[in-house]
C-alpha cells in the first residue's frame, strides 16, 4: 500500500471513528451532571426596553467592534465607522461626544476601484483602542483598506472632558488588518504594540508583529512569512501580557488563535486552537533570524468532552478568550469559548485553563517531523542550551544577555521547532459549560468573580451570534463533578446580530455589549425578577442575589447581614426558607366547566424552565378518595403551558393539581375543579338556535359575575344553576372567549395542539405587553406635562 493511500485511510479513520460513537445531542447533554437546562430568567428585547437596560445607537451604520472602558476616570470609548464616541458608563443615555475621523478621499476611491463595497469596506472603521497613558489612547482604523493610527487625547476638566484627535498619523500596517471584517488581536505593552494580523490587501500574509509607537525603543520584529510551521492560515482571537516570574526579564506576551493544523496531515484541513508566546525582550537573532522572533513557541489548546472508548467530542475552533486576574499576577485564570467544526451538529463550549498547565506545555517536549512520511512525533534528541523559548537575562546568564547572543544551534533549532508536543488540557479535563444544538453559538465571554455566602463563584457573561447575552455559573459538587446553571438569557438586539465586543465594569456592576445596532448597558443582576418569596429566590441559585427577609435583592458579603438566605451550590429552599408543609391551601381553586365530548385546557406555566410539572387528580368530592397521577396518554396531553384534556367524559370530573418540582423542592402552582356538563343539557331552545352557537368548552371561576377565561382572559359568565333553560348564555358576548375554537379540530390544520395553544399564549402576552407599554407612555406624557407646567406658587 502506498504512502498516499495510508494517509487517506488514516484520515478517514480519524474522522469517521468519532462519528460512529457520537450521538451529539445525547452524548453531551445527558452526561452525568451535564444535562442542558434552559435559563431561569428569559427576557425579550421589549422587556429590556422597558427598563432593564440602557440602549445607545450611534446613528451611523456599521459595527461597533472596539470598546475601551476606564473605570477610574469614568469614560467608555466606542470605535465605529468614521467615528470615535465618548460615552458615560454610568448612563449611556446621556449626551455623548464624538470625533469624526474619515478615510482619505483617494484611499476611498482606490478601495472602490479594487471592487470593495463602498458602505461595508471603503471607510475608516476604528477597530483598535488601547490605553497609552493616563491622558492618551492609541487608536487605529482601517482607513478604506489603508490602515492608519493616531492618538486620542482625553483631559478631565471641571465642566466636561476634553476629547480630541491628534494631527499626527502613522501607518497602521502590522497593527490591524486592511479589512474591517478580518479577525485580529493587538495589545499595547510597555510602549510596544504586539499584534496578530495580516499585512497585505488580500489578507494572505499573516504574522505576529511587534511594532514601535511614539517614544518606543524596540524595533520591528515578526514571525516568518509564508512558513506553515510558524503560522498556517491563522485567525487571531486575543492577546495578553502576562509575567512568568517576578523578574521583568521573563515577561511574555501570549497570543490565542486558531489555524489549520499542520500536524494533522496534508489531506486533513482540520482547525486547531493555539496559544503562542514571545518574550518581550526578544530583539531577533543573527543571520537567519534577523528581525524574526527567536523565542516564538506555540501549543495546542484542547477543549473536549470525554466519550466512550477514549473518543472525545472536540470543540476545536476558538472564539474568544478572557483572562481573569487573581491575587497573583503570574497566575490568572484563562476562560475560552470554543465551537465545533463538525458538520454533524452545532455546539459551543467553555473551558478553563490554568497558567501552570500552559507553562507546563511550553516546558515539555517539542514536536518534530521525521521518517519517510514526515510524521509528527515527539522530539527525543538533544535540546541545545539555552533552552529554546527561554528569555535572555543578564541576571541568570551573563553569556546570553540578548537574543542576538544565542548560539547558532539554538537559532537553527528554533527555525524548525516552534510547535510543542504536549497539548494544554482544561481544568477538570472537560468543559465547564456546553450548549449543543442550541439556537445560537457562543462568541464572546467576560467573567466576574463573585463572593457568595458559601464562597466565590465565577459568573460567565456570554455573547451569542444572534444578539443574546447568556449568564451562567458552573457549580463544583462534593464528588468533584460540576453542574452548569443557565441563570439568564437576554435578547439584547431585536434583529439577530452577533455580539462583537463586551466590557465588564466590576466597580459599577455593569456590562457593556456592542454589535451592529449599537451599545447596550446591562446590570449584572436582576434579582427582583426571580420571584416574590424566599423559595424562588433560593432556587434561582444566582450568586448576585439573596433573600433579605422581604425581597430577592443583591447579595452583599457582610457578616452583619445574618438574615440573608442564599444557596448557590444546592439551591435547597428547605434549608434556607421557612416553608409550610402543605402549600396547596394557599392556592386558589378555580372552577372549570367543560362540555362532555369536547376539550378543556388547564393553564399552569412553570416559573422556571428548570422545573418539571406534574399533574394529579382527585376524582371525587370526598377527601378520602385516592389522588392519582395524570399520565400523558392519548387524551391527557402535558404541554408547556398546562394540561390539555381531550374528549371529556363524566369520569374526568375532579380536583386537578399542578405541582412544580425543582431539585428537592416542590410547590403547588394551580388547582382546578373540573365539572363536566352533559352534552344534551346544552341544546338551545328552537327560537334561540340562531343566537347560540355550539359551545365546545367553557372555562370559568365560581365567584360570579366574573369568570377566568382561556389562557387568562376573562368575560361575563353565569354558572349553570341546574336548569336547562339557563344554558347556553343567550348573548355570545357572555362567553369567556368570543373566538374560542374547538381544540379537537386543530389537528386537521397545519398546527399541532401544542403549537396552537402556544400561539394563543403569545398572542395574549403581546396584548399585555402593549397595554403595559401604553400605560408607561401615558405616565411619561403626564410627567412631561407636569415638568413643563409646574404649579404656580403664591404671589
């Protein structure tokens, strides 16, 4: 068998073997402790508009990709199309300042002649904002495919901050890409700009650069061009300056990106995620590495779910990185968002890495190509001194004070061995959160470390590709397994649009999210929306929230507040809240009348998507009759919003109880006493037939003259007094629903029973939202009238 056929067979085995084992939605979501649950709190865009968020829209089309927040001085910079905006982080709704920074006319014309879009490409999209000092920010824009950089000056006066653009411009080549849509990463550290980007019009020549900005002393340096062993079609994600030791000589810049895996074989276009590093004091080598990195190394980042027989489900494509600082600057926690490149299923995952595991990979063996087929294997030969990738230091090695002093064998070794053999594995060996076959993919992440009653928790704020923000937390259990909890899902943008950037303000307890439509300011917690009692607040398991004895409110870690009730780890209200043994007595019993042979719908919506609903029925008035569970069969359908009973019979009469079960806590949500009306009792008198249509089912409450209608609507209803001539009502407007349809006929349409009831539910919800919006509008109008016409005082 030829070498080519061997490689092709190996390629097929690598790709097909996981597919033989994997049933994606089940293999991941049903693993122990990993079941996917919906969010406890779900808010639409209109809900956020009604007061849960502050929206800012710049008025200029084009994505707002760059955010820079200064918590101490109190400003938020936003980079957009031909503009830079200065916002107040306390309230985005206040007046803003902006700088008009367009591309040169000749560059716009050249861009247009090159076939680029005048609206989407041929403008100055400001994509890089980096703090330079206390008064200046280094800013770069694409300049209509002619990148340029300058400085923004921010001076705080007593009245208003001064905001201006320097008249000194410099080339942005090697600092950001030509295209406004091409990914890149830049980090300004010690007066030097480290960037992972392309440097040509077509975006084909990508490298990791260090370039000088004003006042810097270092010179230009980069990775080797068009060498797949260094970089192979990379897409840069993020970069950070992280010290290795207490010595500044060991300071390094880390780059996170994804690229086509050279070690996977020539037939395999698989994508791997990477972490690379360079020394800050690297000035290049002699001869073969002039103006080239001599300390550049890279390793693979692995984020996968262990599977049967050692076959893992890989999330190979890195989307975003967040470095969570700790008390030790050398050891931050690294959070990464990954997605799968599989064509079998869509999925995202969040993995956590330690700097110790990243350093261990760089201190481990090198990868090497050898043999007749040039396979990648572990290098077991002699490693030259000083070890490749080590930063030069006059303190530790007087012979090698600079990278230009490295011996030739070190330089020659570095040209062939940039890749490390051992990958970087996540903490716990698996993701802390996975979302498989969801309606969205995770794209951005910021992390807030929150002190709760039982210790610190890392709360994830995740941006999606369809304009949502998901808040989640991973809880470590006693058996070293973890549980993922989705706390919130907020639809930030009305039209689905990817989240482009996120910034977290721990001082102001705010989250700033940018996308194509604009920037949104979100509070980190919405405790008041979780519920009105202690049990619901405890079941939310939100580290930001606790029960203070009266309401669910923000948690403050203070020893003086002993009345606080919170249980993030278990969410057990029994241990935190005073709960009555039988809560069914406090739930109102609603009377429902159903016509024999037709259908009745008993509404009961769970307060949390993480809760399970159960129905029980007691089929006689006597309390001595046994209570049986209502099973989901052909006549009884358990639906999202309640229980649908089809083909009512006399035996279906009784007391129906809806119970919510969440963790170890159960509570009664609704109770209905169903009375079945014989079908022959609804036959109208001959002179009433043209006024009284056949009634399929009547829902009502026994306290006249009002009755609970279908899905919460109401109308006038007179319960049957036992006389035939009282039924049906003589006037159609007395019915609970004027357009109530027979649910038995829904199956003949294109909609299922569940979909039909869901439509009715959302119709009523939209009606209630319009009423609330109209009421709010009227109140605002009255407030404006009062402000404009103050009451006159005494003369």
